[in-house]
C-alpha cells in the first residue's frame, strides 16, 4: 500500500508540474544570494562586555570544560532569556523553529528593541513555516538598524506570482517538509541556551489553555563559541533569506512609534516587570557566584543546514549518531524522554538489542490525551505493544492541569503536554536538545543537541525523570495477558485503564483515522 501511495504521489507531482509549466509564467524561487544579504559572524569571545567580565574568570579556571545550569520551569525560562537580553552589550544571536507574537513574545520583542537601541547587534533566524509574515511586528523589528531577521527555507519569495507559488508546491513541495528545528539563544558569545523550548506563551507557562513541559540548559565556557559557530553556519547558508525578500518593507515612522508605544504599555501591564526586578541580574549572579553551575566536558552535535536539501536516504542525523555512540557503550540503563516517539522498525530493534544485553530501557512520551499532535500518536501506537513485549518500560504523561510554582505570576489552569527531548545513559552522560526519536527528527529536520558528560547533571535530570513518571503524573503502560493496561494514581488511589485514558471520543476517532494513512515517514 505504501509503495502504491508513493507512486501515486509522484504521478500527481509530475502532472501538477506539467500543468504549471504549460500555463506559463512559472519561475522557481530565487536563491538568498539574489537579495541584499551580507555574511556575518559571531563576535570574538574576547570582545569586552559585562558578561565576559564575569564569565571569563570561571571559564579560565575550568579549561576545556563548560559550565551548565538547568532551566526546568517555564516561567524561569522566560525570565532567563529576558535577563540575557538585558545583560547583552555586544550581540544577541537567536535561532528558533517558532517565535510567537503573543504575550511572552511581545515581552521579548520589547527587550530586543531596547537592546538594539543601546547598540547591541541582533541576528534572528526563524524557520519560515511558523512565522506569520504579514504581522507588522516582524517588519518593524527588522527595520531597526541593529536588527536583522532572516527566515529559513521559505516556500516562496515576495516577487513570485501565484502561478509560481503553485508551481513550487509541485516541483519542490517535498523540500518544504524539511524544517529547521534548532533552538539557540546566545548573548555576547559568552552565554547560551540550548533546549526544546520555542519562544511563545505555551513554553513559558503563560498559556491559558495549553502549556509544554520542557528543559533548557544554560551554558558558558568552552561550548559557547561552538554554539555560535553553528548559528553562523545556518545564518550564512543559502536557505537563510532576508525578511525583506519574503515580505516587502512598507513600514512608516508612525508605525514604529505606535509599535514601541504598544510594546511599552504591554511590558508595564505584565507582572514580569516586577519579577525581573525581584531577581538578581545575570551579571550579578555570575559575579556573586549565586548561579549554580556544573562544570563538565561537552560536545555539540548539530545537523548541517544542507540536510534540508538532501534526500532522506542520505541525510545524516548528527545528534542521533552521537546518541547511538553513547548508547552502544551503555552497561546499565538508558532513559529516553521523547514527546514524539515513533521508533520505526529500526528503532525497535535498536532498543530490543539493548534490553537483550542487560540494559534497562525506560521511555517517557505523551499519552493520547496529552499530546499536541494526534497524528504522531497514531504512528507511535503501532509500536507500543512490540516495545513492551521486548521488555522496555513505557510511560505516558497524563493530561494534568498546569501547576506553577509562582502562583499569580503566570498561573493558569491549563493542560500540560510533554515537550522535553532528553536522553540519559548510565546516569553519566546526557543528550539534551531538540531531537525526538521519530523519522522527522532523524531524516527531515535539522536538529541540535548538547552531549554532556556529567554524573551530577545526569543525577539532577534522572530525579526529574523519576518525578515525571510517578503514578500521579504519568501512566505506566503495561501488557496484562497481551492486553494494554494504563496504571496510574488519582486522588491517592491506584487506578487502571484498559483503553487510552481521558482521551475522549473525538481524539480516539482521530487517532484511528490517522492510523489508516501511510505517512509515518513525515511524523
């Protein structure tokens, strides 16, 4: 069936392309070099800034090592990023799959404009799929002389006709399923954040309906210039288009004044202003040694931007390669946290071999009720019974209400979904970043991950994992006489389900329908 579907799809693509070409007027998407776009690079790590002044000493005291700090709470993750923007004096390099113009996004925009006003060079690279280009915020931000916004792998440029855009769908449509999934936030080439969070309310416990649980790692020292160099690879790549190539600049001075006024009012009306005042600035935290840092050896495993132009048959996932190398040396335990878990036959065999040689394998993913992508759950459940039969421990996050440690700051009664991408090997090595265990991360998207060799950090993250799989938070999925069973705890009482818990009829029907479609390779 899958082969028939592929042949049919190919015929449709060819037929569509012929129709477009016959109608005339078709021109393919231009390349980025056709537009005004200068190559640029990260500032030198020796460039003077307040951050360098407080980081250089500790970094020099730990040659060849990097200092790490875990950011596990969503509200803290926003405050840390705002703190980095406030502390930056030379540059801010920001790379994300998604940057939302919502409550949190506007706070970041206000802080970025203030930083640009004081002379900070700001480079922002966002995947084209997720940004609403018609929103004036992006044009106005890009209009600042110290800000440059680029979009990665756009579907079309603004000088293409509708016929040409239609032609792109048929001639290069599969190319546009490849996305830049990287996330990095770098201040003055001294301090960086790598993790699974995008920029938006749902990642900072600030969404009233739906929030993600995620983990970021703040990093200084040896690893930071390598993160900056990876940003440069993408920034100067031919798929990174200047924003004006995709949305013409029609901003007026009056628009900028209105925009600034709106952002300032927005900042003053939100409680984050007071929260920032009550927290020590990042520079002071480093100077006073009040920020807990774990020093360890680390590597950056990052896909090349060329991956989006490669056939999936030849595309190489650097984060997966690094993970496989570490897991091959595992002796005792492998913990995998992947919100989108579609292992495929190769992945199932990989995990099976681990169990056979005595390695305890535990996996945490989303339940049908908690996932934000039902189609992915349809792909995952095809392998659920098989991994359980192989002796793998499987847990699914419950759709629990949001619980926020700072009540009143970002409080909501929202539903929580797992978004963390984390792997722990023998409680000694960790892999954390943007990579899921699914075909999309491995073969289609570009991903980035930190490989950190630290028993101390591994212990912190293992404790986080243990809390996440507790009966009050996640279902323990098991086989009982060859039938699936979900065990949990509700109101202090042990409960079990023989069907997908709390998913509802609508989701149950949706997942069944998705399960009939042959698009696992796109998940």
